[in-house]
């Protein structure tokens, strides 16, 4: 039986104007979003700085930090108080002490796994996390094709911690959303398929409807 899957828009921009525009559009059809932040080191591109990030009251916001040293942004994260903060297992510092500080501020902890990262090699992070993000795209870029082979990690992650919320990030669109929804995921993050749509609200509803269809998934 397919899990109940949430479609979560992602925001990845490099200026305040585009950030506000995407916030305003997303706010018309959902209250959960993932905001992607890079440091120009871990990911080759730079986004809007985390100190300029905000969101409407009542949102359930996931912060996805593509940063080598996320600990340097902790004070800002605490002030923002997102629902979830996702850090990369491949960051250049130990995530466990950061997780402890996030949890002390009632912020859920997530760990993102790049395509080359085997879940068993970062078991300690998965065990400590509330959420695992299967990252199957290109760091700091929207619109890259989805590597559906990365869905094989879902079973490996659930074997470590069955109750985890598992998300997907990378290339989700109308052509593959059903296959992803049947991969035992809880969250599918969608970037360019929404941000580049002529009518993002209509596209969001199409994605939800596609997940709800029954029948054979090819």
C-alpha cells in the first residue's frame, strides 16, 4: 500500500526579489516548503544568504543547508526556528553535536545523502535524525534529471530506522512523480517543475492528482 506522500515545493534563488515572489506564489496553494541555502563552498553556486530568509506565519518550513560548516549558521537557524533543518552527511564537521543543539531548540533534524553516499556509512546520523533526504540532483541547481536508482536507498534507510520521514530531492516532475510516490517515500520535493510552470498552483494540483491515481506504474 502506498504511503501518504506530501508534495513540498523547493525554493532555490539568489536574490530577495525572486525569493519573495516564490514565497507569495507557494503561499497560494500550500503551507509547507523547503528552502535551499548554499554557501558557495559545499555547493558551487551561492543562494540568498540565510540571514535574508523568512517565511509567512503558519508555514511548516524545511531548511536544507548545503553547507560545509552548518554550525556557523546556528544562531540564525535558532532565530528562524524552522520545523526541520536538513544538513548534509558529507559536511566537513560532525553533525551529531549540531543535531543536539537543534533538538534543544525544538527543531527537527534531517540528514541529506548525496548520490555517492551509502546509508550504512552514515548510520549514526540516520539513527539520530527525524528525516532523511535522498538527494538525487545536482547541488545548488534546479532542473537536473532524476536518478531514480537512488530510490534503492529508501529500503536501506528504513532498515536502520523504520519510523523516519524520508524525502526525495532531485528532478521530480509530472512524468516520474507516480514512480517516486510508490518508492516508500513520505515527501517529494519539487523545484523547477513548479517554479518554471506557467501556473504553479495548477501544476501542484496535477502532481497531487498523479500520485492519487491507481493502476500499474511503468
